[in-house]
């Protein structure tokens, strides 16, 4: 494969999409010693990088998994790069042959790996070259691995894309550090950015000083087949409000603790079911203890995603008290299960569902109580939309295949632009300010020098292509044992090289 690619040096391969073209749409550029794709309509090779992936649960993890599966069904080669989770280390295959690299990186805080700049360079470069990656797609502002993967990718001539799943402020210290030290540094040379809502796009453009034309909006989606209503429980159960959220300040847990007692006092048959955990859980438990609401407020603690639907169908109203949200997946899941949504009007939430499927109000206790009173009256007067009608409407709004196709359009657009030189990319960092500009430029030059050393020590043309002979037919439940002999040898090789 490598020798044949060298013979094709400088030539352009035609008729993309055929099996032969799919094997040969890489070009080895002798001057740069990098593998790149020259565009076209053929199958792409994509690496999704993030610190957040299975077996961890959450919005980012779900997004990456379903996006990867849908891209594979579109005919593209997709791998996922993340850090190890406990004993899950090495290379594993998930459904449809999705290849996942669980790298043995040190986790520093909140599930994120320790930032090292060059510490991950050898690992990621080796993976990119072996898998013949063309596009590196990072996910989540909080993910160190995503930012480092994108920096190493453009350093060796690959295309880069980033999806921002969060909203940030501009005034507090943590937001300033995140925006300036992380986001602006990382996105200065990223080719395309994707946001999950228009509000998120405006926020990201301002935080990272990006051109709006380089930012696309592609919402999240859910697998509605996993969130089917139960009309019998919807009609027979007493009026129940469901809350599924991390119990932290950003999710409005203080508001929740404040509104539960007056609502229970006003509506004697009202129940609350609260799933989730966090530092603010103590506030809700104190309110439950003080007002003797143990039989009406159920605290379920942390729930696996497989149990979310079973909890949602126990109620008729879903409550979201978030103080900031880019795109709230939980209200889409709740609406798919037939629940009427009551939520705070913050961030990108107004873009998620039409007005007749949810009630929105400002994050104020009195206004939330008023909105919930209205929803409870709708339930008591039998004026709520049928759960199955609500499910069908949501099912047509949010489809993962649609998200994958729109993401594919963004990927294709990456190859329509001319390549930037390394010098031009370095000059971009001087627009980040005098102090930060020099700091960022130093870090990038250091990384480029290390990449040049790696190219001298282990040239790109000497890296063999990965042989994906294992195409797992497994489900997500039995993928842990699917690991090929070649992949084990690759992982052992990487460990041995780093240990030298």
C-alpha cells in the first residue's frame, strides 16, 4: 500500500467512491512527509477525539457514539480516541466495527487528561498515520485530549473540526481562563467549528474570536426508539414531576430545592422523582427532611442511561431548572417519552422544542411555581397532548442520520479551502494579544519541532497501515472481548516506545 502510494505521489486519483479509489485516495507528499486527502466525493477517514466516551455516560459521550455509528453506515472509516477507563485499556471494537483507542493517559480532573502539549504527540501521530486519518474531530471544550489531538493533527497536515457542547460566561475567573487559555488557543487554527444551537454559536464566536462563517450549527439528536411513552402509566399514575439532572449550581438545583415545598403544600397529591447526584443534593434532602416529604419526593441518585426511560414514563411533567444550557438533551428525551416539559428560558433551550410541547419561564422560583401550576392544571383537566402524538413529533425533529449527513457536509467543505503554511498558522496566534500571543506561539513552535523530530526518528512513510480485518458483529454489550492480535501488538509497541 505504501509503495503504491509513493508511485502516486503528486497525482490525483479520480472516480472516488469505488472500492479501488477508497483504498488509494491518500497522497504522500515527500516535502511534508504527511498523508493528506485531496478532496473529492469518496469515503472519508475520521478520528473523533475526546476525554468523554463509553463507558462513561453523558451528552457528549452519546453524541460521539451515535455520530460515529451513522458515519460508518454512510460508508466512512471512523475511529474514536479517548483515555482509558479503569481496566478498559487498549483497542476495542464496538458495534459495526467502530474502533476505539483507550490510551493510558493520566486523568487529572473531572474525567479530563493532564495537559502536556507534546506528551501525547507520539501516540496520536502514530494513530493518525496508521489509520490514514484525514479529519480529526474534537468534542467538548473541557476535553484536553480533543484540543491536543486537533493541534497535532494540523501540525502534520490533517483537517480539523471541533464541536462545542457548552455555554460559558465572560466575567468569572474560570470562564476567562477557559476562554483565553484553552478555547482561543485551540480554535485559532481549527478549520471548522460546529455548535449545537444558534445561541451556542454566538457564544463560541465571541469567546474564541472566530469568524461566524467558519461556525456551523448542527443540533444534537436522540434515538427515539429508546424513549417510547407508556400511556397506561401516564394516565393512571398520580401527577408526578420528573427531574433528571446533575445536582449542581449550573443545573439550578438551588431553585429546585426552593420550589418543592410550596408546590407540595399547594397540591396534596403531587409527587417528585429526582434522579441525579452532585454537591447540591444535600439542599434537596434538607428540604425533604424539614417539610416531611419523604413519601412524596423520591431521590434515586445517579442513574445509568439505560434506566432513564423507565424513570421518565413514571411521570407526566418534566422539570428543567438549568441556569445555562447550549442544548438540553434531557428535555428532548422527556418529550419523546410523552412528558410535558417545564423549563427555564436560558441558552439554546428556546430552539429545542416548539411552544406547545413545553412551558418556558425565567429562572425565578415564583415564576417556576406559576408555570408548574399551569402544567398541573393541564394534567388535571386532561388538556395535555397525547404522549404518542408528542413522541411522533419529536421523532421527526431529531434524527441521528440527519445529524451525520449535515456533519458530512461540513467535512466535505474542509477540502474546498487552500492549505495554510505553518508560518501563517503561527502568525495567527499573535492576534491573541501580546502576552498570550507569544505564549501560544512558543507552545506551537515547540510542538512543531517535536513533530519534526518524530518525522526524522520514525518517518511517516515507514508507518504501516492498520489492517482492520476484525469487523465486529457484536453489540455494545459484548465488545469488551473483541480485540485483534494486531491491535494488541500495536498497543504494546506504543507503550514500549513511550517507556524508552
